[in-house]
C-alpha cells in the first residue's frame, strides 16, 4: 500500500483487496523481522530471559496469527471426510480418537 495515492485507495481499490491487505498485515506485521533481530542481539549481549513476544508487540501478533492458522488447519482436517472415515475405523476397532 506504500506509494499509493489517496485517490487510488479511496476510489479505485476494491474492498476485497483492501481487506486482503489488512489480513496480510495482521498475519505479518511490519517490522517484525527487525524486532526479532533486535531480540537476538539483546539476548546475546545481555542474556535476556524474556521471550521475544513478551518484549515486542509485533512478534506477539505474529505468534498469535500462527496459532490461529494452526487451529484452522486442525479444525479443517477434523471436518474432512478422510478424518470422519478414519475416526469411524478407529471407533469400530474399539479405539477412540
């Protein structure tokens, strides 16, 4: 979105693309690489005992997005016909998933 004029953003950018960019920046906030690099320098110099997500909000947001994505993958797998058949086979054998 950098380098776009206000007119383009207001008049010509479709809402789907705008919401896609918002979703992208929620999953990968700007500056998270620099924050992680700074954390590595801090931990090597001062021996920081904190986790990077405790210090930098951008990394906390990145971790939160990763966890949400992993939960979505797990729930979509559990909703798949393959998992239903596998679960039925295990339940038939006397095992429980």
